[in-house]
C-alpha cells in the first residue's frame, strides 16, 4: 500500500500555502492562495523556483528550508487528519499490509506525520529530498515499491493531486484518486473517490482486484 501525504493523509496543503504567502510577503512579492493551489502536488524545487520567479530573493534550497520549517512548525502544533485516513491506515496495519509513505515533502515533515499516526506505522518512507525526480515522474513510487520488495503493479496507491496520480499511474500502480482541493484527471486511475471516510481494507481489495483485471471501478 502506497500513500501520498499532503492532502491525502493530512490536510496540510493549507499549511504549505500559508508558508508560501508568508515568505512572499516578507520579500514584497505577490503570491496568492490561488498561486498556492497551483502548486499542489508539485515537488518543492518547482514551487521554490516559481516563488523566486515572483521576486523571492532566495536560492531554491533556502526557499525549501523556509517552507519546510514553517510547515513542520504548524504540524507540530496540530496535525489536521483527512477524513478516514487514520482509520484506514490502522485497518491495513492490523491486517499486516505493508505500507509506504510516498511524498514530495522533505523527510523532516514526513517523519512528524509518520511518527504520530494513531494505531499504524509505515514500513517505508520515501520523501521528496530522497529521490532524483519529483512527481509527476514515477521514480518515487517505483522506489517505494522496490523498498517494500514488491513490483509496482502489485501495489495500490492513494493520491489527491494531478501530479501525484500521474506519478502512481505511470509507475504501474493500482490507483485511487481522492478528490480534494484541485481537480483530478478522472481518466487516470482505477477508481476516483470523494472521500476515504468509511473506507476499509476490503474496499481497497475490490479496487485492487479491478486493477488486476484491467478494469476501473
């Protein structure tokens, strides 16, 4: 089982946008909530470059460091779990299903969430600062599957962003896209859900069986 983080397990996209707006304001640069939405699911270097192009006079690593520090600070204060995510993680954990976190956030942020999930732990964490290519490239999902000792086509991914769904799809994973802040390409994936609330491992098994049969549900 392969999980995206921001917007899928944790409703942290607003934290990222808050950090981006604060950083831009400190340089007198214009960066709106809509600009932040446009970066949902992108790798941090992409967002950093976009902010630099708008007038944030820092290097890419410096922008990433600021954003990561601020978001980690906000997550330390409060982790806003997405509906159904913790319950589904715990259900899978109880059943012994191997699980990996696949995020473009830096490891320090992934670690905060991974260490605080009630009733579940991840076997593998793949973060954006530990891969050579960012989503929508499939590298992160391929690496996570490899670390779990499984072919990607034997894994089911859950994602909420266009770049994330493309990444998991191109890696060959079964895929559930969960609608959230930005529209998904609904032609991609095995299933598109409105929410994880009420979902169980049995529901995921149905989606995975459809994937193995070359079908969508």
